[in-house]
C-alpha cells in the first residue's frame, strides 16, 4: 500500500498566525512598557535593574542600572490620578 501524504490547509486557523517579526515587536513593546521604555544611552538596550525607588510627593524617583553595560541612570516619574 502506497500512499502519498498531502498537507492539507486547515481552514479557519490561518488568521491567527503571526509572523515572527510581529511577535518580536509585540514582545519588545511589552518589555519597553515594563521598564518605562527607557533606552540605555550607552548601549541602547532596555534592560534595567531598578535598585532604588522612592516616592517624593507625587513623584517617584528611580535609580536604575543597565543590565548590559552597567550604566546608571535616574528617572523621575509623575503619578497621575
Ligand atoms: Zn547599557
């Protein structure tokens, strides 16, 4: 018995498929939001280790250190209600 397997396109599920680039862009956006979207001025990465957070009235001050190159940066965020 000889049978050739043919790949049959499954109807209905094709619209859900995303390209790798789209998924990468989405993951990137999610990551950027989680870290405040700040790019390291030295190496351009967005992986920060926040080592100090302190509220100051309606402001939040954060000290962050780049996970990649160790560059330190301070940010001030305003809490909006
Ligand atoms: Zn860096």
